[in-house]
């Protein structure tokens, strides 16, 4: 693998951009990716919880524990 092919490199490229995080409890959190670590513990700014594509509530800055995340995708 080259430097740009590692999964954390793809996540690093999304830093500062809006992403949707799907969690094991079927919740979706959308926000701007601020930071993450090797455990995929993640910090989002301007975060909001979504259900059925609609904003359920605004959360502001959130920390999401990596072992609760199923998917992180561009918004």
C-alpha cells in the first residue's frame, strides 16, 4: 500500500468537510469532521442528529467513541 491508500488517509482527506456518521444504535450524526485518532474516536463540529434524512436536533461539537461507529461517509 502506498501512503495515500491507507484508510486513515481517506479519513484525513475528509478533515474539515461535512460527513455523516452512522452508529451501531441506528442513529446518524452529520457534522464537520474536526479530528479523529487511531481508534476512530471522532470529533464533529456543527453536529446534528438526523432521522429519516431530517434534522432531529442540533448538537454542536460532539465526541463520538470509535467503537460505536459503523460508517463514516461524505455528506
